[in-house]
C-alpha cells in the first residue's frame, strides 16, 4: 500500500512539474510577442498557430474553430469545446486556454501523451516558425549567433599596404573599437585607412557605433525604430576624427551583415568613406534574446536599424560605390580572400577613381 502511495505521489509531482514547464514557456511566448515583437500577431493568432503542434504529433486530432470557440476532435469525434477568452489582451486567460486544450489532447491521444514532456517546446517552435527571418525559439539554448552568415577564425588584424593602414574585422568584440584606436594611433604617418568588413557577420552593435564615432566628427550613426508611430532611438558620434579626415575605404561583400552594415552605411552616407566590393547581406533587424531556465531561450525581433538617411537595409543590403563583383548588378558575392579588392581600394584612395 505504501509503495502505491509513493508511486502516486511521484506521478503527481511529475505531472505538476510538467504543467509548470508548459506554463513557463507558453507564458513567455505570449508575453514576449505582446511586449516586444515588432510585428503584429494577436493572442488568437498565437494560439491557433501554436496548437497546430498537437496535430503534427497525432493525425487523428483535429481542431476546428468558430468565431468564439475551438472544437477538439479525435478520430472524427468531438471531444470538447473551448471558449476563447473574452478579453483579447488578457494574456493569462490565453495561456490558461492553451493549457486546457493541451491537457485535453493529452487525455484523449496516446501519441500526445507520450510527448507530453516536450509539448511546451513544440508549441513555442510552432509559433515562431516563419514568424520572421530572425525571431526564433531555441529548445536547447546556446550562445552561438545563429544569424552569422559566415564562420571565420581570426577577428582582428592590422597591417600596412602602400602606406595605408589595412584593418580586417571579421567580428565586433568587446574591445574592437579600442584596438582600432590603438592601431590608428600607432600609424600616425599612414596616408589613409582601409577597413575590411568582408565576411563580417556583426557582433556587438555598441562597438560598431563606437567605431563609427572614431571617424565621424559628430552626426547620426544609426537609429532604431519599432514602427512608424514609435519614437526612434538615435545613436550619435562625438566630436573629433582620430584619422584627421584622411581618406577611408570600406571593403564589403555578400557576408557583410548586421552591425558591419550599420558601420559601413554610417560612414558612407556621411561622405567619410567609400564602399568597395559587392552588395551586403541585408540584416537590419534588432533582436532581444531571453533565456528561459537553463536550456531554452526566445529571440524576438523588436525593432529595425536605419541608416542616417533613413534607409532600412533589412533584406536589401548596401550597394557599394565601387563594385568589384562579377555581375552587372553587383550582386552578393563571397570575396573574403580576394586580394584584388584591397588593390582596388589602394588605387581609389590614391587617385579617387
């Protein structure tokens, strides 16, 4: 008898902990999208999309909806109906609604019951599926940058090329701006700067803003905005140019993305540097990543970056003034190891053509 009681207790603890896990993740999905997502997605849309995860597990399950209800069927027989929450903005009510539907599916479907421990992950993944190119749900979170277009080894290198300082940046790290300041300071006799951003997938956006500030004598570096009706947040450069207005060229290619595009656009649009290479990747969205426990996370697009002139580069990229690509339209190319691009930059800085 005692053994049975212990077994029942263990089962109840397992069910309770599983229900809590569902509430945690599903609750985070609703709050994250409601509070931060840049797009428009109603709580009803979140619900109808997330619950489709149940149908992927068991083909005998069917969901039908009317204007105010959801009907759950199993093997063409109606099991239960659920009233949509009356208040569209009541997140707790929508979370409870989804939990009730999921719990009913567990009761009537042996296949769903087998997967009950992973239903919250499946729900979240279904909601974020095709939400946009950058918003994701990570069932097993790690700190890797999923949006990095190209994997590269060394992040910073500097050398002289025909009296010009060449700095190659393949990633913006916490000390990148300071490294550039030091390199420029040690090369006071250099005639100009070539900033190589080919293959640079981004990194710390604050470093890109600081780097732009090293070469711009005040002015807007970039700004973010969630929607046309929201207030923009501006990022500006301080007074002073550590290069003393010596000429600059920036090398870009099809893998130049995110923070690297912001830096290139800010210096180009304010006539501080010429862009040489091919069209860039085109990633101008801002994500907020929040961990859920130790092994899950939600990444939501919250706003977009804009160039000083107001250009949204997302999915468009930047087009260089001097194209080194093979196509007439200067389409995206991987030119990471093309020495001729460096030679072209040196020629432009010397002659202006």
